[in-house]
C-alpha cells in the first residue's frame, strides 16, 4: 500500500438515505479491517471502543468507528434499540467499504458492544462468508434471535463475570451458534468492564481473535 492510502481519517459515509460520520484508521500493510457497532446511547466517540480500536491498530488491524444513527435519529430513543435499522445501516456501511479504494481489499470483521453485538451478529448472518470474524463485548446477543444459527464467521463472546444477566443470555445464545466459537468470561468484570485491567483484557482477547481470523 502506498502512503496515500494510509490517511483516510475522518470520513463522511454517503449512503442512499443518510450521511454518517466515521473515523477510519488504516495502519501500514494492514490485512484486516474491524468495523465497530456500538451500543445504544453510544457513538463512534465511545472511549471504550476507541481504546479497543487503538489496541487493534497496534496489531496492524484497520478500524472503522462510525455513528449508526444521525444526530436527528439519535434523539428518537426508540431508534437506538431498532436492531433491524441498526443492522441495515451496518450492512450498508460494509457494502460502502467494499467499494472504497482504501478498504475494498481488506478482510472484514465485526466488533459489537452491548446492543451493537446483536446488529453485528445479524449482519454476519446476512453476509455469510464475507465476514471473517465477530467479537461481542458484553453483548445483548440474545437480540439476534434465531439468526444466530446462520452465522458462519468465527465468533468470540466476551462477558464480565459479574455481569450476571448478560452472562446468562450469552451462555444461552452461545449454544445456538453453529460456527467456530469461544466464550471468554473475565472474572471480576461488570457490564462496562470499568474495573482496573478489565478493558485491557477485552482488547487483548479481541486483538488475538481478529489477528488469527483476519
């Protein structure tokens, strides 16, 4: 890759219906791109996802953090939980990436947090082998419903050991996956992994998973 392809930075993603804001980082000689689907009420500016993205970049992985909703849409509380809409946006953004000169050649993986994990899994189920890996952090993976069995990408669930309800939901959903899969429980971590060292563990596990499959 020439240097001219390493500086996408802030981008406007022009879709048919809306324009979404995004931050695209492509390290030199990158072979994989991780697309982030954030949880409800969050955005591309999520400190937790920015941290994970920075650690992936250190491993040579490209990252895309973007707003699934426009500012106007985000004011509608129900839109934040409209998984069908969020999945549709995620798929459209992946298709946009497939036509961008910086990213068309990169293997693609999805990182979903909280409700964003449901849209990541649904997008993976829809796109099949086009998605090479999925990671869910504290994901509401149950919201993907019966589509879980259609995911073919190697999938990693990361859950906090103290996040009791979400842990139960992940354990139940994990059984429905027919792909290569792994469930990692981080002891002493709550839903947001705010305890010392816990988000670092999320980033390490995610980087290892994506590095292996992308």
